C-alpha cells in the first residue's frame, strides 16, 4: 500500500513537472501568460528578484491546479497555443483521476481480500 501511494505521488509530481515546463516555454510567446503576469520584462532585464525558479514555480502551480481540476483561474492562457496546451493538460488531468480512482479501488479490494482470508 505504501509503495503504491508513493508511486501515485511521484506520477503526479513528474507529470505536473513536465506540464509546467511546457507551460513555461509556451508562455514566452508574445502576449503569453509570462508577459501578462509581468514576468517577461523583469526576467529579461535581470534587474529583478524574479528568476527561472519563480516562473517555474508559477508554472508548476498552474499545472497542479489544472491537473487536479481545481483551476483557480488566476493564471489563464492568453494565446491560442496556451489554450490548446491548457485543453491538453485538462485531458491529462481527467485521465489521471481515472487512473487514480482505479488504483485506489484496487488497493482497497486487495486489502479487503487479505482481511477475508484471516477471518
């Protein structure tokens, strides 16, 4: 049971990291979310405390809220490329939850069978 929980968490982290990296790179298009959040000018001039860690953390935050279907809406796609990628990310999120539900059900069924053996 413990290994399966770790596997699920690692899968969520890795898939969200990949989505965050792609979201970060797509956001640098003119008019993208990086510009609308005010990161572009500050990041490119080098005169700001904003660095790649801040923009990656913002991207990771967006990926987690999108994949987990929370979607606060504070960071939104501004270009067509971002909208297409956001749709793709939402589809990944739905599939992740289907996979997660199946795995949790499987763990509970296995646990129940083990208990029935010892009764």
